């Protein structure tokens, strides 16, 4: 993750989105409960084995919008959590925390064809390599807009 000085301009949650079922619109919320081994309460993937939460960076989203030539709203990507900036971990087993919740990378989140249907032709291509990461939830807790996001086990002063 891009590391600013500790306490100054740290990456934080700027948006949270949930969908109660596949293909239903995403709903913006300010707070969500994360359950270890289950995912985000109220989301379509809650209770699945590994795909508990998806995280994307607003910076990557802005780059995708520039490549597409039109704005892309965070909820349109079908990702759950958008952080302000920083590099989202992508290697399986890497960890990050958001507020009190620890997450572990499962895989990169590949953009699906549905993005072209929802956002517009070319969205899937514009978001390639910018679509975020799929995580499993390791610890339970409440995630709120404004919560700090950081890599677990990385000293911010060392980067």
C-alpha cells in the first residue's frame, strides 16, 4: 500500500456497498458488520466459503474512469468497499485491515461483463487490473466510512 507518514493522509474507507442478491443494485451504506468466516452481513456473498468482501481503490477507479472517458461510481463496479488511495494487496495470503477487521487476499477481482451493461461499453476493459481484490474475513467487527485501511504487519514508517 502507498504509505504516507503515520497519521497523515492515511488510506480510509470512502464508500461501502452491499447487494442482497446477484444482479440486484448495490446499496450504499455508512456502516456494515463483518463476520469472521462469513463476510459482510446483508451482502449476497455473506456465508460463502471464500468470497467474503471485495475492496477497490478510488484512485484505481479514477484511472479506469479516465480510460473509459466517463465517470464511474464506486457502487457501479459491484465492489463492497472503496478506500481513498493506496495499493490494494493482490497476492493470496496477504493481509490488510479495515478498521478493526482483518482481511486475507483470496484473489484479484476480475471485472465481469456486467460492468459493460451497468456502466457502459468498455467499462470491463477500462477496469482491467483496476478492479480490486477479493478477501476472506478473518476477524469480526464493524466497518464504517472513514475507517483507516492498512496492510497488516507492515510498519508505516518503514515504507
